């Protein structure tokens, strides 16, 4: 839905969005757009710093490549009036395919890529909206309290960048993260724990034709274990998925190993852990029946949170939406974002729809009106009264 009225400079906003799309900014390759955004923030009067997240990630992540490491960008802008500081955030990286992106705007104001890459509205629509909102507030001398911005790297890899932020530096206790699909006016106030898991079943090889009885088939053990699991929705808030299975050397050898990878998501952290333990027990018990073992590992990528509708961060959002004529709604999501790490570190944040559609595909698009409305929403949120 389009806002009732807007002081946003629509053409400037769209032009900046399209310019940012042209940066190749796949996850772990955010150097160029970070340099650009540093200059943009400084031109708006922000004190800007970049942390060492990129250096740490390059040491930890296989496949980071020879790209210059890029950290999370933090900016602080002193307010021109009293009020509590507010944090606005959107991530710099995109998913693949994101090399050679180019924004194409049609006569109806729909903006797409050329069709062979993602567009990058996830999450450049959020960044463009934040920049334009601050620019308008300063140009028109509108009141705003202290503004903090955080543009993380590596969000698309389970928020690996925002996980490394020094949160003692951030003053805000409320945050708005522009990183959600859906009609503008929609906000996610709860998100899941997400656990990645891996299991290696240890078998014993043998010739499949001459003496199969001497082997222990790891693929068979994995299959029997998986057959005992409930996958998909295991309750109304929890999903379990086996995503990949690999194993075996060739068809005439009893497989001596099989690796199973998957994930668990739940809006309740303890439920995610319960399903993980259940899965582990099933594989271990099945392997024991075959007189063998499994190697098990997992990583909790993000942790569940819930923000209530009666908290000020949500009430402020509703006030701004009402002033703009937007239909404000809250819901949960089973997707993660940087906000999982914000809430875990004491910042009450919510995730806002910001004009991204069919994300993570070459069909991704936004519209001129959606960008304008998102910027108007950001402008309202930085007002001390939230109107």
C-alpha cells in the first residue's frame, strides 16, 4: 500500500537504489559497496567506523576467497532534539547469482534485474530507504534524536557478520531492521532458532558381489534412521529437514560412510534442541544395532526471539504506519535475520517489509512506489514522536 503523502525525493531515491545494485556484493564480497556507503554516510554527517568482522570471517570461513575483507559498517549521527537513540539496519550482501547486476525500470515503475541475476532489493531497498530518510530529515530540518545505523556483512550466511558486532558500542535499545518480504506495513516480531546439523555414519566396506555380509552399509543405516524421523512440520512452530545425503564410492562396494546434513527451525529454542537430541538418539541407536558408530555435529546459527506487540518498538511502528495510512500488521517468521543477534544482545528490534519481492531468485523485483513508501516509513521512525 502506498503511503498517503510523502516528502521523499522519489527520483533521487530510485537512482541511488539503481546505482547500488550495480555493485557486486555477494556474501563475503562487500568491499566496494562498503566503501561507497562509508562516503555516503559521512556526507550525511555520520561518524562512521568499520569493525574487524571481515578479518575474523576470512580466518574462519572456507571459500572466503582473495577478496579484501569487509567488516560491518556502523554510523552515528547526533540528533538535533532530545529523545532516545534509534538503530536502523539493513545488510550489504546479496545471495548468488549477484555478479553483474543491473536494475531495469519499466514504464509502470517495476524494477527488476536483467533476468540472469538477483536484483539485490534484498537488502538494498532497505539501505536506500534509510539513506533517503536521513537525507530528507536533514534537508528539511525535521526533528530527530540520535540515529545509529548498522549495515552488516554476511547476513545471508545466518547473520555471520552481525554475530561479530561489538554491541557495547551501540546505544539504542530499539531497532528497525529493513529486511522482510511482504506488503509494507508488515513486521516480523518473532523469529526462530536455526540449527544446522551433520551426521557421518561409519560403516565398513566390502565387495558388494562376493562378500557383502562382511561389510556394514552406512547408507542403509542412514536410510533406516531417516525413515524414523518426522520431517517437515513436527509441530506448529518447528520444522525438521534432511537436506543432503552423500556417501559411497562405487556401486560394487558396500558403503563405508554416509554423511547426512540438515537443519531444524523452531520459534522455541528448547523445542529446536529437543528435536536435535531426538535425531541424534535415532541415528546412534540405529548404528548401535549394526555394531557401529556415528559422528555428530551441529551449529546453532541463530537463536529464537519474540517481541510483544505492547512493547514500545512495536507501538512506535504502529503509530508511524497509521500516520502514513499503512495497514500495520505483525507476524512471526521462520526466517532468520540480523535481528536475531540484536535481540540476543539486548536490543529490542523488529524486522520490517521494505519492498523486496520474490527474493533469492532472478525474478526478484521492487517498485518505485514501494521504495518511496519504505523511505517514508524510515523517516517516520526516526522522528522522536514516531509520527
